[in-house]
C-alpha cells in the first residue's frame, strides 16, 4: 500500500474519531460533566493510529486493499457509531420535542383558521404581488441564460485547451460559479436589498446571480458528457474553436439546455416567494407583512395563491420537460 494512501486513510480515521470524541464531549457537557477539550486531539490521534495499523478502519476501507464485509468488521461498527452519534447530536441540537408537537397544536389555531377561511377581499392586492413575483422570477431566469450559456463553455473541461491560459480560465470560472452557487439566493437578496433598496429589483438580481451560477454548472456538465467524436470530426476539417462550438457542441446540448432552463424557471418561481421575506418584493414581502400583523385570514389567501401558482408551474414545466426529452 502506498504511503500517500496510508496517510489519506489515517487523516480520514483521525477526522472520524475527532468527530466522535467531540460529539461525546458535547453530551458530557449537556449533562454537566466538564471535560477539557484539549484531551480530544491526542485521543483522536491515538485511536486513528491504532486502527490504521490494524488495517480495520473506515480510512483503510476506502484506501486499503483488504475488502471485508462491513458488518463483520470493526470498520462497519465505527460507521454505525458515527451514524447513531450524528442522529443523537442532531436530535439534541435541533431540540426536537415531540411532547410540545402533540400538545401545543392550539397555538396554530389562527393560521389554520386563516387557511380554511381566507380573506378574499384582498385578492386584488395579492394578485398584483403574485404577478410581480412571477415576472421577477421570469426576468431573473431570462437574463441569466445568456451569461450562463457563455460561461458554461469556459467551465467545460473537454472544451478548454490544456494550456496555462485555458486551465486558468477553467478553474477561475468554476471556482466563481461554485462560490456564487453556495451563497443562497436569500443571502443575495439581503445584499441587493441594501444595494438597490427593498423591492422586486433586489429580488430579481438575487435570483439572477444564483441562477447564473447554477445554470453554468448544469450546462457545463452537460457539455462534458457530449459525444467527443463529433468534435474531433469538425476539428479535422480545420474548423476554428468557434465553429467547433457552433456545429459540434451546440446541436448536442440544445434539448437538455432547454430542460435545465425550464427547471430553473420553476425553481425561481418558488424561491421568489422566499427572497420576498428579506426585502426582495413580490408576494413573499406581502406574506411577511400580513404574518407580522397577525392577519391570519389574509395569510390564508396568500398561501392558497402561492400553492396554486406552484402547482400550475409544476404541471406545465413537467409537461414541457417531458416533450423536450422526446425531441
């Protein structure tokens, strides 16, 4: 077994034991037992070293040469312990309280009453906000398409030349897209609501930025899965890079690109409601205002309208994607 694989296995085992001991420390602290955190690091090193030499650990299962049935090995029991500890810590951190869930139902009396007795008197205001939300999501998607389309070619490994410049462009575009995609649209909405002010424009910018990053990833991965034979055939004729893209790449990606775009439009309609909660405009902002005023009957009609629009969008986008797959 190579030293590099042995070292990687050791690191995985060390991190696992660090996690298990840290979880144990969390529970000990919850019960009032104060254990110095300084003991965790050396203990994790000791356990990882012992299991690594014994070649029966999660790290060795990944990088080692011996293959064992996981339930009949120490490695399998460690994985089971990690899963059990994760669920236990999660249950404690989230403060799951089933007693409260089953006995405090009366607290939801207002919202339940609002759902079954919605206030149709504000339907005009709600529809105006809903239209704003739909167009907000539409513009975000439409404006994101050309940017994501161009960037996807620069983020596709099989299209970028294996030169210093080509590799630099590929990694820069990929890294920026990953960072921008990892920042949720609601965070972008907070940023833009401060930048351009509260309203639908801030919401549109937030969804557009997130859509560009997400579509760039989806588009570029589709390009990386195309038939390379067509690219080689076009290159053999002496075609330029642009001609290769136009005649060998684009014909293979049009259908999946359209499907991804419609799916993203569907997502943006849903997310437009959420970004409204932080100043992104649309029906989300109206829902937040009515909820803060405890006008549950107004909240009821807004929720029904949001559910109706999302249901219609699901039906339409699903049918369109189904037809595109048949093309």
